[in-house]
C-alpha cells in the first residue's frame, strides 16, 4: 500500500536521531507497548509540525524481506486506525504509544483487516508522521534506524483484552468494574478527553463532555486496550 502514496525521501543520519526516539530501546514485535517521542529540544528537522498540537502516526510492518512494500499497515482511508501523536507539555515533545503486536492491520494484497499471525517474522517497523487533515507528511521513517530489531512474533506476547465494553451513545457499559484510562478522539485524531476513571457500577456516562457527532474512544487497562467508535449526542 505504501507505493500508492507520494512520499518524501530523506537520508537519516545520526544527528537527526536525537529528535526521535523509540523506548524501550532496543524494541521489537515482542516488546509490548512502546513509546515514540518526537521533537525534543524543539528539533523538527524530520518533519515541521507548524505549531500543530496534534499529529498522527501511520504505521506498517515489513515481513517478507522486501523493504519497498509494507505487508501489514493501517488503513490510509480511515484516520481512526492511526495512532494519535499529541504534544506533551511535560515532556516538551510529541508523544505516542503503540502496542504493535496487538493491533489489527490491513494485509497486503487483499487489504483484509487481520490480527498478526503467530510465528510472523517482523523484519522492520515503518511509520509516517502526518497532519490530522492528511495534507502533509514526513518521509518514511524506519524503525531499525531507531532501535527496532527483527524478531518472530510469539503468540504468548499477544494480549487479548480481558474486559469488554459496549458504547450506547454517551454511555459506556463495562463487563466488569475497575480503573480504566479513557481517551476520546475526534476522527481527525485530536484528543478531546483523557482521564483515569473508576468504574464502580459497570457504567460510565460521558455526557459531561458536551460532544456531538462520531468519536473514537480508547479504553486502556494495563496492557489491555479496546477501541470503540460511537456517536455522542448532547
């Protein structure tokens, strides 16, 4: 799918790596959640956000030894599948978190949405930094330039959610009580709400957000994450 986009190309040298980091380092397909940080010390020479507080990550994996194609990748027609890349004032840089092994991707060439199969050899992780309106994007960024290592996916590292959530309008119905990290995004990827919520009666009402329209909500508990698309009506 990568070949269908008009992309910029850049030679990444050691001096440019300081502005973007992947932690833990080294990382691989079995590392669980990784954190990508971009723009430390205000260095945006890889991609200038032009004061945009919210960006997106478009990601893909190379699994067949041919670097010119991404064999698994996000759906470029649906920004809700992208990873939000938000500016963190405490860090002074853009920060995104992604658990690569537990995502669903479009698989080439069928473009069916699938989970990564057990035993998959993942050679490299690729990503682009993109504006939320998709008008500008960085060059291809290769994970191996920032500490990504090739590895075979171990199925016991793929964590399936141990809870379920049903969204009915502004209300979330949980299968079990607990403490959840709730993050709600516009379809553009802009974060509009984030909080650790204590769910006692298995129901959480988000009516106080005063949102209207379709939004995407991520519900995170430990390594478990669910993503829901639902309609707010206030």
